[in-house]
C-alpha cells in the first residue's frame, strides 16, 4: 500500500471516483432544485427541464412526434421529461467522476449545462424576457458550487502528496493531532468519511428544501388561475343547442359514450406544463390585415356577449385509423365570425385581404385557419365552456377556439390570447413549419369500438358497433364487411348534428373461426371513406378500420 492510500485526503482513484459520482448527482439535484425555485419566481415554463423538453418538442421531427404520440399517447410528455432527467443523471455521474480528478473542469462542465438550459428557455416562442435564463443560470452556479466543494476534498490535494512522516509512522488519527499539526494539513486535503457524508447530506437536504419551496411557489401561482376558474359562472346561452336525440346514444356495451366526459376527452398539445391562466387578467387581441377596428376583449366582455351552445366533435390530425384522438363535447362560446365582423374583417370571398386567421396561445403555439371557413356560417367558436363547466385547464381555460370540420391543429387553439388576420402566403404557423398541411378539413372516418381487437365472442349474434365522423358534412351511411364478403349496411343511430360523430351498430351472425371486420362510412357529399391508407402526416390518416376476432 502506498503512503498516499493511507491518507483520507488522498483516496485512491477507485475510492475517489465513486464519491465523485455521488457528488455529481448531488450537484445536479442542487442545480435543478435551485433552478425550480428561481423558475417559480420568474416563470414556471422557464425551468430547465421544461425548457429543454419544450425545445426538444419543437425540434422533434414530425415522424418521431407521430411515433411518440402513437406509443406513449398523452404520456409522451412524461416519457420525455423522464428521459431528460435520466440523461442529466448519467451526465452528472460522469461529470462527478471527472471532477474527482479535475475539480475545476468538473465545475466548469456543470456551468455548460446552464448555457444549454438558458438558451432553451430564452429561445422558446413564449419567452418574452431575458429573465427566463435565470433559473438555469442560478441553478448551475449552485450546482457547480456543490460539486466544487464536495470534490475539492476527495484529494489528491497538494498536501496529501507530502504527508508529514510522523503521522504515517504513528498511524495517529488526524483528529487526534492538534490543529497546527500535520493533521490540519491532511484535513484540508480531504474529507474524512463522516465529513463527506455530512456535507453530502447537507447538500441533499438543501436541494430538497429549495425544490419543495419551488413547488409550493409554483402551485400558489396556479392558485390565482384556479380561483379565477372556480368563480366563473357560465351564463345561460342565448342560443342553446337542441338536446341530443335520445336515439343518438346506442345502448350497446363497449360503444363510445356519445358525449365524451371532460376527464376522458383526449388531450394533444405541446405544453409540458399546462398553462394556468388567470381569467381576470386574460385579454384577447384581434388585429391584422383588413382589421379596420382592432379589438381587445376581456373574459368578462366575452361572457357578456351573446353566447351560443353547440355540440362539436373534435379530432386530431395525429389520430391513426381506429385511434382514440377524437371526442365529442357540448361547447359554450362566442360566435367568432360575429366578433371578426365587428372588427371589420371580411372573408376573402367578399374581398377581404386576409385569408388566414392565426391564433396564438399564451404558450407560444400558433394555429392557422382559413378565414373563409371561420366566416362561412358554421359555428366557429371562441369557447369558454365544455360540457357545462368552464374549460378545464388542460383543454384551454379560459378560452379556446373551435371550428367544426377542421382538425384541431388548424382550428382549436387552446389558451388563446391573440388573433391575427394575415395570409397563407406570408405566414406559416407552428405545425405547418413542421411539414403538416396548411389546410386540413377532417377526413371521413369510422371506428369499430366493439368487439375489441382479438376479442373472442361466442357464435351467434354479436353486436358490432362504433362511431363515424365527417364533421360539418355529416354521416349518411356506414357499412360493415366480414372478411372478404359484401358490404352490409349498418344501422345508424340518430344524428345529433352534422358537426358531431354518429354511432352505428351491426348485428353480426357470427360463425366460429377467425374473422376480420372492416367498416367504412359515407358522408353527406356522397363520398365513401377511402380504402387508400395514408399516414397521419401531412393532413390526416386515411384508410379503413379493421378488427380481427376469433369466434368461439
Ligand atoms: N395552445 C395549444 N393549442 C392547441 C394545441 C397545442 O399544442 N397548443 N394542439 C392542438 C391540437 S393538435 C389538437 S388536436 C387540439 C386538441 O384539443 P384537446 O387537447 O382539448 O383535445 O388542440 C389544439 N390546440
Ligand atoms: Mo391534433
């Protein structure tokens, strides 16, 4: 055993490096905790994990995003954040090991993460201030400090290389020697085990405290928004929707509920943190080309206007054939066309100069819709209510847009705060920049809800049922095919409106064996749902939904 190894201040590499790794992890925890604390004060979305995650979301190629939505569904955001944390942890371990040998390099490495985090936070479209860089910047300074202090004493320090000979020969515990003796030198050079444990525990405790405080502050910010939501009283609509016909909802077990409860309504957006907007501070600005009377409205202004209630089925362009990203709700809101007309907007068909309406959300999303569609008489809404309550935060509180017949990414801006009239030639919104189509009416689609894929029904009459949608055109026919047999007409449930989906059922005389059930719908323009399969990119999946079952 070399002399160096006997000294606590001069641990051999195999003991030093694991402690370095632990120090690295603790430094990362400290950095993140402090960053969250600062983010709570600055802006929750400016925290490094969310900022880097959001920057990653923005830069994710459409195909990967498609894959993520397909495989992780609404959990895609959780998966992304866990991925970022795992990556950070791995890098922190490596940096810690590096720092065990090269203290300065380690601490400097930590600072580099701050640059990445600060850049991600300030380059977000919803970032309006340099202060968004603060969480990452202050966080890494804390992290670098922790790493510097913890690894600084893992040795080999200068003193450790020149130990006092008598300390060695007598084997005296460092603490037993006087403060001016050799042990003082040794202690300066390295932590003893207890010292390290104490320092590491202190760092961990301080990080936990900072992180917890950050959480508390962030949630208290959300409390204003929650309070503003809980005091909203939705006025009765001046124009109520006709009640859903009783026979619109089939009583077939397994078929989707005709109205999708809010808690079950699919959610697709890029927000890693759900924006919590205080309705009392909310404003919507309408401006741009051909807007002769620009307008800024408050939430109360909207509630005082004539409200309409409408049943509208919303679909995501990322929905695969047979997929779950479609839902039907009762919405209450203001007719967007009226508001636009008050601002002096005219549709292109009447000579208006703007053909694209770009909605912007508080989180920097941009969504472009054709002005012509919004003003052609359909019930395009600035919605404030969903199924009898104020919009849930996840679905856009306080106000979102909806245009029947268009996929969500070209019509349904949540947390909306700005409407700009412009042209398709002069501006590409968020998804269009990412290779999705500029215009995207919903494609006629149908889905088999029951039986489920690979179900094993018993021979006899099996109820096949599901939903079909072609918003703003309406569904006129649904047919089912068993294996390669003829198309047979399904029974259509009553239609609510042409903007909602329609249920269908088909009593199938099922005989033993494996079978493939396929469905197709015909919309009111007479067009049969195509069998040509396309991917979701660029303007929505097409093709027909099939389910394979085994009849016992
Ligand atoms: N601010 C914002 N609005 C948004 C989105 C978004 O990412 N951010 N996603 C759009 C998409 S792609 C769809 S399909 C609908 C989904 O609305 P939902 O989550 O309420 O079902 O919201 C739209 N509005
Ligand atoms: Mo979507």
